[in-house]
């Protein structure tokens, strides 16, 4: 598998770029359509866009890690994640490839509820991404390491760590739909109804994406229609 990955990388590096799909993939990821984003990135890779290779591998690994968590994080379910990590390490041992590999290692640890390993990997990924941001370089595409940290801590029920991660993410990269959704889910799990209602309300109010609404927006609308938000004061 690693030999095939190396051949693919070498092939792409020799081809001219055609990268129109990356921006569309980012819009889809921001709208919670990770499958659609992955398809757009894969199409860009196949058209010879070398810039799409890293986000394509990274997003595929992220989706696989989330799927693995749902089935208990078995070695078989995590195999696509391991493959993605190896491919990212083929691309580079520093920079965005290193950060993306660390995030996927953290996601694999979260899929198995290995919180110590999760902390080690995601903390280092955030540290490296912070350095890039301080140097005015971009954060990871599709899902930043800062956003991933909040999602992964929420996934393993470490709510205080999730709260800190989302707060840091909002300060470092701005309030994205993913961060707002994470904060709403966190507040709902902590029975902080007023905060959950406010965050879900803000997510719905800020939604500008055309087309079918994703399940995450339906989740927000359902929560707002429920008893927890009846009579809750907007913030």
C-alpha cells in the first residue's frame, strides 16, 4: 500500500495542476458535507491537482476514523486511517502533512477511547498549527487541528477538554459552523439549555449555504423546537 501511495504521489508531482475543486470541497466541508468534500478532492486529485492530494488523504482518514469509532475502533475498521497516516508521512514529515498525520493519529486513538494517546497527538498538532498561524500560514484544510480537538474530546466525553478546545479554536481561527455546532452539542450534553439554545440558534441564523440542509442543521432546528428552548431568551 505504501509503495502504491509513493507512486501516486510521484505521478501527481509530475502533472500540471487543475485545482478548481479545492475551494468547492472546502465549502462543502464547512457545510458538514464531508462525503461531498471528499468526492470533490478525489476528482481534483485525479485531474492532476497536487495541492488536493494532502486534503484528500486527510479527509478520507478523518471520515474513516469517525466510522471506526461507531463500530468500536477495531483494527480492521482503523486500517484506512492507518493507510492515510502512512501516505501523509510519505508526503512529508513536517508542515501540514505532519499536522494532518497527528490529527489522524489522535482520531484513531479517540476511536478506541485511548484518551492519553489522544491528548499526546492532538496537543502536538495544535501546537504546530498555532506556530503556522503565528507565522501567517494557513491552518489545516477542511477541518483544522483546533476544530478536530474539540470534536475528538467531545467524542470521548471529556467535556472540560472539549470546552477549552472549542474556545481556543474560536479565538485562533474564528467562529466556524463546526465550532458553533460543537459548542451547542457540548452545552446540550451538560444540560446547559440556555447556552445550547443560543448556539443552535446562532448556527441556524448564520446558515447561508444553498441546497439541501445537512443533518446537523436539522439537529439544530429540532433542538430549538424542543422544550428546552421554549421561552429561552435569545443571546
